[in-house]
C-alpha cells in the first residue's frame, strides 16, 4: 500500500506560499545531499547549515500555507504527499548539485534573488509572511556572501576551477529568468501589497551577479532565452527522482507517525 | 603551524628526561591538566595523537551511515534534527583534529593516514543503516555508548582533549535523547514500526557492545593510558555500566534484548552472553559489511574536492600577491 497524493485547494495566497516553500525545501534538500561528501569539512558544515536554514524556511511557509488553506493539511502532508506536477518550485533549485562549482553558482543565483526578495517581503501587509521574510532575509544574506566568496575563489582560482565555474554559469543561466516572472495569480497579491513584485528586483540582482562575475573573471552568457515551467508544475526530469527519495517513508507507510 | 614549532621535542639528556618524566607523572597524579606547551613523554604524546585522531576519524566517518537517511527522513522535523545532528558530528571531528594539532600533528597528515586505511575509526560505523529505525538506534545506543566512553575523558589529563570532550558530551547527550525519542515513537506506533525498531536493536546490539573495545585481558593500551589518566575505567567496566543503563530503557520501550543469556545478577547487574570477538577482529581488519564503502566514500569526497581546495589556495596566494603589489605602489 502506498499513500496517495493530497489535493490542495490552491487559492492565490496558498499557491504563492507553496511556491516559496517548495523553493526552500528543494534547494535545502539538494544542499543536504552534500552532507558527508563536501570538498572540505568546513563546507560540510556550511552546506548543512544553509540546508537547515532553507528547510526551516520551508517548514514555516508550509505551516502557513496549510493554515490559510484550512483543510487539515500540515507541513508534512504538503511536503511529502504532493507529486511532481503539484510541486511549484523554480527549475533552478531542482538542478542536480553537479560539481561544487555548479552548487555554488546555483546558490549565488538563488541567494542573490532571495535576499532581495525577502527584504522586499518584510514590508508585506501579511504579518506572517513579513515575519518569515525578516528571518529568511538574514539567512539568505549570509548564503549570498558565502556563495559570492566561493564563486570568486573558483573563477579566479586555477584554470580548472575557472573552467568549471564558467561551465556552471553557462549551464544555469537559463534558469534564472523564472525567478522574475509573475503570473495573474501573483499579480493580484502584488497589487494588494501582500507580495513583492520580483520584476522590480531584476536590475539590482543583475548588478550583484555581474559584480561577482567580474571579480571572478567569469562572463555572463548573452543568451537571454529563459526556461519556465516550475511554478506551474512543469519540471525537469530530475525533480521526480528527488521526490521519490524525499517522500519514500511517507508514501510507503501511509498514516504512520514518525 | 605555530603549534608544531612550539611543540617540537626538545633536546635533552636521558637523565634530564627521567627527572621531567617523574615531574610529569606527579602532575598527572595530582590531577593537574597537561597543556600543549608543557613537557610530556613522547609515548604520551603519541598515544594521545592516536586516540584523538581515531576519535576525529570516527566522527567524520560516522557522518556517512546517518547521512544515508537525511534525504529520506520521514518528516521535516526529523530531517532537520538529523541534519543538525550530522552537522554536529562534523563539528566534533573538526574540534578533535584541532585538539590533535596542539600535539604537533597536522590535520592533513592525519586525514591522509585515515584515507590510506592506516588509521582506525570506530568499528561501529562499518555497519549499514537499512531502515529509519537504525537512525533511532544509533542515537540511542551508539551515541549512548560514546557518552559512556567520553564522560570520563572530560577529566582526561590532557587539557585540550578534556575540554573538547565536555562540549562534545553535551551535544552527544542531546543526540541520544533524539535517538531514544525516535525509538519511543516507533514503539508506540504501528506493529510494522515496532517490528522495525526491534529489528534495528537486534542488528546493532552486539556491534554496540564491541564499541567498548576488547575484554580487559586482551586490551593493548589500557595500562599506560590508565597511569597517564587518559583512561579512567576499563573496557569491561564501561561496557557493564552501559548495559545496566540500557536494559531498563529497552524494557520501557517494550523491546526484547537480543541476548537469550542476559540475566540480572544478585547485585542488580545485567550480565551479557558471549560476544563474538572474531566478528570485531574481522571488522577492524577491514572485513565489516561497510568498510570498503565507507573508505571509498571518504576517498571520493577527498579526491573530488581536490580541485576546490587547490583553487582556494591559488586564489588566496593571488590575493596576497596583489595586496603586496598594491602596498608597494
């Protein structure tokens, strides 16, 4: 017997909160995959720490989504009993870890965005989201500093590290545009002062990322084609495998308490 | 690397060494702490480097069996707790390598010896974590046994090791409670969950008893370590304390000890049946179920990370050069 997926009633606020929760959980899960396998013990610690921050953010956001939905779901049901088409995270955060350069460039792209985004959300008219934003912003500011320092070290390190860092930038660039897109469901929340408008953050994000790239002697791609789909549940093939691992226990033992 | 310079063995005559050795032993006997810059016998230094580095390797290799369940933990709360716990183990490893460095060893050479298979780590981490209940048992019993071993080390004669142990023991006791709470939840859960808990206890019990090391008659290191107050209790004494503490906990969980000969004697001690010391010997010799997997995972992380460490070193050098050039302008 396996536990079936739940159906979530995705009002705009529930959908909005789930999208952010899924971003945090999936990226936290990816970072946690490094634990015990990082290039040095200090990075085992740092990557686990950032994974913990993100999983903590996800838990608060899922808890709030469940409360807003009001159908008796909780953080675990939302995390463990939705299938790949119901997941709403950005394609960027589900990218496999790859080498350390890929992980750090992914982290730079996301943290540079998340730091700005949560800073904006601190002014949300929704008090719960504003409180979650205040905590998340502090964490993401550190993640950004950590990732920036590494990308600079790798880009301006050895020939090999430069080549790997440039390859990571080239591979991941097309997944950055989705962070700044807004659909009809979110437009209403932006107009109501509940959500931050991510399109407004693009210039500052570009300036942060360009500065790091310059320091790192890396070149940002000219190709401006951006992949979309994560927010609507159209994911890469990688997410299903991640979820089958993440959800294994809850799916295999329906209704058990752990 | 100043610790190495400070700790380079001083030249001295044998007669002088005998005087120093007796002064050293008197300090140990008076329960004074020996600090990194103090004179100490070469054998004391060697014993500590061996023991502290084995301890550090155990923390680091120990991340692997538990790390095996981070991505599959059954709830977000459990996932966060497990990740935090494994991160703590890594911190213990770093802390212990630093303690070994105060004796003049370098982390790199110690890690290289472990990767080369020349240094030991705790035999327990060569067993596989097959189900979620194994995470509960590791916290409850493996960390419980580690605490039993490490509490006396908080009074070890070597200051940096003793102080490291105080902090490590605090975190380990939190880990143990976490493990016991997982077991309690399983034992109060469905029949399937309880069976999972019993199966995990059955598989881990004997290897956990082996964590205390060979029986007293067969232990190689105890005599000198006892004289130096590195070791305060014998292997068998600690093993017995652990069993006496554990049996009532298992009874509370409603689990059966996987030892048909286990009986309580007139003094209230729980006496265990024969331990398969051949299994222990085989695991130490590299023939445990996971020895090869554990070493190859650590070697892979080290090899895959080489280019990252080289890049960090190259960047640091470039930056220092640029700063020098700027300062010269």
